[in-house]
């Protein structure tokens, strides 16, 4: 490709960007929102806007069990509770029925009462999974597409650095008032270089999380290729204790006693979830996993207890290499409670979005005149793709938030429940945005930016009307997640208006 | 170069770098895991280490595949690499 190394890298950078950029933008946008997924959850699930609790007043596991066990059907394979954290003030209860399907409810940790069904997947149920599997679950298609995008991102970062030799100079160069093409390239280089370490680490760590998906044969040589070999590898690498049900009834001993035991074993480490396997069976066992709320590394520490006696059955801790793997995972998941870092991740994500969008703009502006002169369709096609994937996904996300506040609690249509309808609104608006973009060409930028600004302001208003909470009230009550989300929506509207002004001068 | 021939060369290069590079990487990961476990590493750890390094190897192979002058050399290089890995696999098995 190209006569010199630099030229071949330039061609690679350009064409990899044009083909994968749209997918990459969607992943980056959803990933950026995922940094604040729990906070967006509070906004989207108003019943969960409970007062945050500190770790010292952890709810009683036995009281939780009393509340949830009657709701677990006979023959269920497991039930699980995720305990409240500084960012999630509710208990998340779920069980897997005999058919393997998962069901969930939320519980107030102060009253031990179930909250009403929320009718929304929230950010953790829709936006976060979109980020890593695009909701395409068949044969792991979504995860593979995300993996291709992440690998392309790494290739583009390296080729981008090689193409831009005057990297230090470009680091300090931003000419916002020049021609759009010049400004777009400056901004592309600025965000690309400034956040280069972040972008590289985030793409690589994303791949490392799913290493067993992307190298599905990695254990074939060391273990073998059967399902049993895979189970052996998973158990040795990630830890897993199993015991067959006895098919005779059995009791459940005190979970609080098991927690005390686990905390002693972990020298003060606290569990973040509790899972009861084969509930009600004489061979039932309880799994506790240690929290990583204050660590970068997402430890795999787990302890298994006999459900009837409370005796320890098995313990697991990751080996050194797997600890490195979990460090990379933690680097990507941002589950630790550090607000400064969380905001830096958010800004890093935004810089990635800006980098991808301005890369597209530079490609378009560089070819617009020539393609028009020679009657080529390239610019028209790529411009529609760019608008649909950049402003289109912002528009669809704003519509998701509006639908979240607008749909009545009992909404449902043709077998789709309220949560499903919210998600359908997202996809419908996204598809329409693509159609609009290809139909209206360059004018679509302006129209979609207006729509984004309008929907964001509308979402803030609807939150006020439907929950009675506005920014000042939320701040006064310490509901920083809700206030932050409202302010974020305002900021998005403001940025859309600024982009509109800039386009006018282009 | 005529247009059709140019398109074929480009297709061969993309196919070679993306799919060939992946195949060679996946093979190296599996063989590397065996080699590391033979060297005394716990086998689950060996698999994890080989898989993580696989992403870096794939990145290098991709960049080489797209920058190497002649597309024939790309296929030759990856083919030779795969043959070496295959021989190692036989040897370790």
C-alpha cells in the first residue's frame, strides 16, 4: 500500500477510519456514558433515588434473605443479591429459574421492602451492554464487532502517530477560527495526542477483558478442546466451585455469620454480592465475592460456604497473571470509587468521540470539492454515515431519556413491555436519523443539532414535571447523580448550540 | 496497475493482514500457552499470559501486513510463521 512506510500508514489510517469509524463512535459514546452508568440509573429509575448509605451500616443479609426467598420459585438454580454501594443505594436481587432465564427486582435496604418494578432497563441494563456487545448476542456477534473496532482503534493510534511526525508541535496547535477542515484536523490531532495513552489503554484493556472470547482456542493446547476442558480452564483461572443438588430439602444457615467469617478471612474485605446455589436443597451452597470498590484490580476472591452448616467449602484467589488480567479489567471498568479519576475517564471518552468525529470531518472536507467536480458519491455516502453515527446516536440517546420520562408506567405494546419500548424508541430514532442524514445531506447536521438541544432540554423539564426534582432541589437534597445528569443534559444542549454556530461560519 | 488487478492486490492484502494475521496470532497463543506451561507455569496462568500478549502480537502483525511492500511477501511471511508454530505444536504435543 503506498510507496513508503509513512504513506502506507496514512492509507491504512484513512481507510480503517472511514470503514470502522461509525461503529467505533457508537462504542465510544456508549462507553463514555457507561462511566456514569449508576448515576444515569438514578435519573432513569426515580424510585431508586434513595439516600446513599455508608459501608458501616451494611444491611443484614439474613433480613434480605427473609424478604427475597419467598419470591424464589421452586427449582431455581440460584439467587443472588448485589449489596448497596456508595453509587447504588439499592439491593439488586435476581434469580435464575429452572429454565435458565434471569429475573430481577430491586429492594430498599432500609425497609427490606421491594421497590415497584421500574419499567426501564436504565443505563446499566441498556447503555453498558450496548458498549460491549451492541445487543447482538447471536454467536457473540456483537462482542466480535466490538473487538474488531478495538483492534482497529489500536492500529489507527499507531498509524496516526507515524503519519503525524510533528507530533509535539501539533500538541500545541489548535486554530478554531480557520477553515473547518483545518480546525477539524487540529482538534483531531489535539484530542488524539493529548489522550493517546488513555485511548491506547482503554482499547487494549477492553480486548483483554474478553480474551477468552477473542482467542477461543487459547486453552486447546494446554487443556484440550472439549467443554470439560473449557470448564477446567475457567475454574482454574477465574475460580468456580460446583456441587450437584442432592434433590432433598435442606435449610439455609445465617448469611450474616458467613459474611462475618468471610470478612475475617479477607482481613476486613467486604463482600459485594452473595449468591445461593441450588436454593432449598440439602447440597445448597453460598458464594461470597470480595468487593473491589477501593482497588483498581477487580479481585476474583471468592469463598464458598455449605448453606446448611455455614462451613467453608472452598476459597479462591487469582494467580499472578490473572491478577494482571483483572488489573487491566479494572482499568477499563472504572468500578473503583474515585471521583476525580471517574471524571478524567469521562473526559477521555469525550475526547475519543471528538477525535473520531473530527477525523470524519477532515476526510469529508478534504474531498468535498473534488467529489462534487467529478460526480463521485463518496462524500455524500460518508457524510450521511457520519451524521447518522455522530449526531444520530446523540439524538437517539436523548430520545431514550425523553421516552424514559414520558412513557406511562403501564406502557406496553404487542408483547413489548415499558423497558423494551424505551429501547425501541432509541433504535427507531437512530434509524430515522440515518435516513434523514442521507436524505438531507449537509443540512442534516444543523437539523439534528437543533433536535438534540431541544430533546435534552425537554428531558430536564420532564424530569422536573414527573419527579418534582430540578437541579437546585437535587443539589440541596444531596442527589448529586440526578443533578449531574440534568446538568449534563444542559451541557449537551449548549454544546449542540455552539456546534450550530460554528457550522454557520463554515 | 490496471484497476481490477489493483483491487485484487488490495483484497489479498486486507484478507492476508486481517484474517491471516489473526490465524497466526491465535495459533501462536495456543502454542505459547503450551510452551509456558511446559516451562513450569500453572496452565491457566500460561493461557492467560499467552492470550494477553496475543493482542500485542496481532497489532504488530497487522501493522507489518499493511506496510510490507509486496503482498506476496506478506503471505509468505505469515505462511512461514504458521508452519513454524505448527511444527512447535507437534513437537510439544
